[in-house]
C-alpha cells in the first residue's frame, strides 16, 4: 500500500472524502480486472465472487461521492488517484488462473485488512476533527467488511488437498 504526497496532518474533509472515493474506485477497478481474468481462465466461482466485490466497492464509492457532493458541491478535487496505490485493491500477485472461491474470498479478506490498516495508520496523523471522524468510520466499516467476508468463508467447505496451480500450463509463445 502506498500513498504519495498525502499530508494527513493538513487533510481537510473534502480531500479526505475524495481520497476515500478514489480508494473505492481503485478497488472496484482491480476487482473488475481480476473478474475478467477469472472468466478467461474458466474459474466461474472466483469470477462471480470478484464481480460481487465490484458491486460492493462501487456502491460504497457512490455513497461516499454523494456525501462529498452534498457537502462540497462542485468544488475541485485536489487529491488524485496518482497519490495512492493498493490501499484496498487486491494485490495482483495473489491472483492465480485456477483460483477457487475460497482463495478468491481470502484475497478479498486481505484487501479489507489492508484498507483497515491504512485508516488505522493514518488516524494518528490526522488533526482535523471531521477527517478523524470520517477515517474512524471508514476504519470501522473495513472491520464490518472483513467480518462479512469471513462469514462467507465459513460457509464454504474446506479446500481439497493439493494445489490446483500445480496443474496449470506455463505460458508459451503462440
């Protein structure tokens, strides 16, 4: 997880909301990429779960964007997507062509934990009371998201022995 040029000590509520929206957009976009990969590799259960996560991230982003619009209307954005990387988005290197639904859920779980850690680490540096309240709310929401993923994981049967990636073909030139 990386954030560049974000000064949490001087972050105003408008910028904090913009940052939160961008974090959700980044995660949504990454889940879309991963879902498309899973569909190409014929792993429909993982693809379906990642599509569900696309919807969840989009919904949360829309709620934050509406909140921002209600408070700040058309005021310009000063926070950009270039200022963050992998705050809540799943890591690219965790994705495998033959992922099971359980493995997909575990990827999402780690992404939610990463987002929680981001807000937890930022809080001591935040001075604005409204930003602190927002970040505390977002931190707590990530705990709830993690619990939802954990509940879904608990419903799944255990993984069969072995590793499906052992049976994947290496990429070859065409």
